[in-house]
């Protein structure tokens, strides 16, 4: 279902926002805004948010909202770096997982991304891979990403081709964080 909406968004030239949450109040506000705008939404939990809120709890509550509102509401594990946590999210009912192997050697990143994809495909879960390190808050002090962090188009294409990932996060000078 998420794949349908991503394809539709790409074809029609619009985006689906992802908003991370760590409290029920944040989750409700994001869902209410999505419903008001009649827009699909991706709800995300990162490692910290998943630890605080709970992976199983997030999946249950988001599933409840999907059914209650019959709305295109999806759940993503954002920047998962541990394959067991990713498998837990997949088994719990997440619609998408983001495996962040960006700090790994490219060969290891390709291999583990492939393992995640193989596991996720069995459950119909989309996978976002990541190649090239995207710095966070600390990079704001530098003002930009280091050139060694950036990914070339050739490497991004090679990664996407070898892993067959559904989505790809790349470092092109962008910075994560507040």
C-alpha cells in the first residue's frame, strides 16, 4: 500500500512527509494534520524514539489509527542500524524500515542491506538503504558535510542496483538534525 502511494507521489510530483514521534500526543497531532489535509503520512520512530515509545507499541497504535480512520498512515523505522531491531520492527507490523549502514564499508553495507531486504520482502515491507554518511547536528558547527562523506552518482547507482532497495538515502551535502 505504501509502495502505491510513493509511486503515485513520484508520478504526480508531490511528496509524502515523514514525521518522527516519541509521545502519543505527537502521534495524534501528526495523524490529525494528515487527516485534515487528506494527505498520506509516514510516521517514524528512530532508535531513541523506538526505545522510549516501544516498537510493538508504536505498531499497535499506528495500526489502530489506520483502521479507525481508514487513512493512508504508514510506519517507518528510521535509521535502524541493528538488524535484530529491524527484524523486530518488520515482525511488529512496520510498513517500512530504513537500514542505515552509511558508516560501514560499502561492501558490508550492500551485504547487510541485502539481508534486510530479503527478510522484509517476506512480509511485504519496504526498505530504504543508505549510502554515504549523512552527518547530524554536530555537522552544523562545520557548516557542511565533509567531502569524504559525499557519495558519487556511480556509487549510489551501484548500491541501488546491487541491493535492489526500494528507497535510497544518499549524502550529497545534506545534514540531518534539528
